[in-house]
C-alpha cells in the first residue's frame, strides 16, 4: 500500500474525531517548538564560542585638558 492510499484512508477517521471546540497544537506543534528551541540553543552556544575568540584592545585614553601637549609652552 502506498503512502497516498494510507493517508486517504486515515483522513475520514481524523475528520470524525475532530472537535471544533478543542483544538490543540498536538505532537507536531511540540516537535516544531522543540526543534526551534534546539536551534536557538545551538546558535547561542556558537555565538559564545566565537565571542570568546575575539581579541579586543581598547584605544588609549585621549590626553586630558589638564595636561599640556609637548611644545605648547
């Protein structure tokens, strides 16, 4: 039996059990949510790893107004 025939036989069964007052996301909704959560977790882990590799050196502070530059006297 092909997949198409199996699905056409299951559709009437699903239509009989459908309750318009009780609609939930079901297993498919949970699987989609779990996959999205896993993807976000993996992206955060990758971002933290890449941010750890960044070598950032601050620029030196500019001379303050109290210190006169050389040769200004």
